[in-house]
C-alpha cells in the first residue's frame, strides 16, 4: 500500500494500476508535471519572453547581396531605437 502510493507519486501508471483521486481522475505524478509540452521545463523554464527579438519569414530580395539581411523599417525602428540614439 505504501509502496504503491510512493510509486504513484513519482510516476502514476507505470506499474500498471493507475491511482485515482476522489473524482475518479488519475492523480498527476511528479514525472507528469515535468514531461511533455505542458511540463515545467518546456512551459516555464525554456520558453521565456525576451526583449528586442522578433520572428519573421526569410525571403530573398533582388536588391540584397548574399551577405545582407533585409529588415522591415517598422520593426527596425521599434526594436532597435534604444540602441541607435
């Protein structure tokens, strides 16, 4: 009984029988809180908001050289204005 409770705390359902709560839903184990897309690592620790960053699609332009990168003027002034003045 105690061993089953400790096993369910670490990884519920690993030993075959899932421990459920009073509402008949499986209890969330420590490994469930860490793994997956909604887990602690991917949700909170790896995916943080960062200032002065942006996402865009990379396309080619006929006026750009091979070593150049084109930025939209609106994005350029909004994200880099603190560093330019």
